[in-house]
């Protein structure tokens, strides 16, 4: 059915346009065509829907999770202007077999937005990549080189297994998404502190999961990618030193991309020492204030073409986070689907980030990396996945406002300017605050 979004701007000072939609695709951008009006954007900004390649819904498709289900994750995505998500494989039951992959994708097909899935690599299942690579909705394989929440059988910490996974993935041009930390270095750091008789607290998290564990593992993965010709994406890069290594590798022919996550651009090790430091515990850890500032500068740097925005949306329920005792009692991970785009819009309003850069990070680059040929742009022939933005509106982020099942946000109390007012997926208006 044909419809139009009217009175939208594609640039901050651009002309008003109508966006024509038919059967879930954009068919026209320009003058009004006289079709039924799906939404009057009231002269607000229209952006391509956010594509988030790193979402933990904690839901294996067989039963609801007390942390985040595929439905509550979808609600949070819609609220945040996210129209495409890719679920991670370390769910209640890891998505590490073809049967589980198919089951999860079947469950995701009921979603109102585009919901895709990573396939979990183990030291033993690389022979199944050939079949996984043919399944619609599977964007690639996830490899965890260190333990994190619910890693289970997905831990791949031996170099020979990492090589095998990348080599088999390369045979099928299958993207490998890497949680890149060196497990042995993390264990050694924790053991050293405990042997000193130190009572570990949250402030030790960035020391235990030191940035060098990420940097060293990433160097090894980049060398494997160089030798095998595999496409790799380094997830949730936390340190500028790691980012710089990735950029050098990309310049010298390695097929590599990486993720920026807001937590590493807005929080630092000092935040772990706050009374509510549980809000910012994540894997990898947040870094020093100096490293955070460099990551924010790189986020806004238009010359960096290998990076894209992702949230690592990884909610835990408040009981796990607030009531644990000591370092080990606090779960690692935070929600981010509702706040990532507003945080970047605020950077645009501050003049730190260009609108072109925001579109590139949130839609164009992730769509390209994930092989989503019809997403990432507002143009004829692309999916009608659109978020309408009020650049003047402000929001003081509050736990009480979020719809993610965990009921809290690490950005509680922070005020941003620029918020999603409407979310359209496949031409259907899913959120309308006009």
C-alpha cells in the first residue's frame, strides 16, 4: 500500500521532502505525490533507521528470559530509533547448533523490526559454518576469545581453534565477530591481585580486564585474518590503542571493521568508583579518562571509515547488579538500545559530530558490514526503515523512562538534546510521539 512521510528534512538545513513508501520500500524522495499520509514529520529530521549489530536479548527462542526477551529488546530498539538488530549467541542456551539457530530465527521472524542473529562458534563446530552461512537471517559467526556473560561452550581461547574458525569462515565469506580479549591475561591479572590479599571491588575491573588484554588478542586476530583472508569485526573496542592497531591493519589489506560503543566514549575508570559504579561494569572494561577522551574523538572523526556504532546492549536485572557483594557479585553488561542515538544526536547539537558522520556510524557502515544491501540509506530502492528526530527536544535520561526489561540505564541523570519522535520499520509507524 502506498503512503508518504511528508514535511521531513534529510539534512539540518535541507529542503522539506516527501518520502514515498510502497510495500515496505522507499520508492520516492522529493515532491509530494499525493499518496495517503503515513506521518507528517512537522519539518523534523528524517534519518535511516539505526542498525545495531550487537544486541544481547538473553533469549534463545524457547523461553522468556528474566533479563531481556526478544520482545522487550524490540520495544527498547523501537524507542531508540533502532530498526535492525543482530542478536548475540550467548543466550540462555548458546546458539551453537544449526537446530538452535533455525529455532531462534523462527522466533525472531515475528518481530516488527528486522531481527537477525549471530551463530556462536565453539572449538568444535566450524564444520557447520557451511550450512549456517546459507541460512537467511544469520549474518556471521561470533567468536569469544575470553569468558564473558554466559559464554559457556563458546569460549575459544586457543590460537589454533581461533585460526580454524577464521579459516573455515573465510571459505564461505562468513563474517567473524570477535569478542577480543586474552583469557590467559585476564586470569593472570585477577590471580595476581588475589594473591596479594586484595579484597577486589569494582575499581579493580579495569585492572583485571586491562586494555592490554584486548590489544594483544586483537593483534593476534588481525594476523590470523591476514593469513586466512577472513572478514573480521572487532566488537566493542574499548581502548584507542586497539583501535589504532585495527586502522593500521585495515590500511595494509586486512578485511577488518570494528565497533564503537557509547560506554567507552562517555564513561571511564573513575565512574567505576562511584556509589552506583555497578551501572558501568562491562566487558571489556571502561578505560582511563584519557583513553575515553581519545575514543570520543575517534568516534567523531570522519576520516575513520572502518568503525560503526553498536551498543553491546546487555541488560541484567537490578538484583544481579545492585545486590551482589564485592567485585564478583556485580554482573557485567548494560542496556543501550534506547540511549545510543540520543547521545550521538547530542554530539551533533554540540558541534562535535557531523550529521553525515552520525548517519555513517549508525546506519550506512553497519548495513554495509553486515551485508544488508537494502538498508542504511533514505533513497529509492531501500527499505523504509526511518527514524524521525526532533533536534531541539531535550531528554533527561531516567531509569523510570526506559522500556528495557531491566528497568535502568547507565546514563541515568544525563541530559541530551535530540530525540527520536517516530520510528518506522518496513513502512509501518511503530512509534509516534507527534
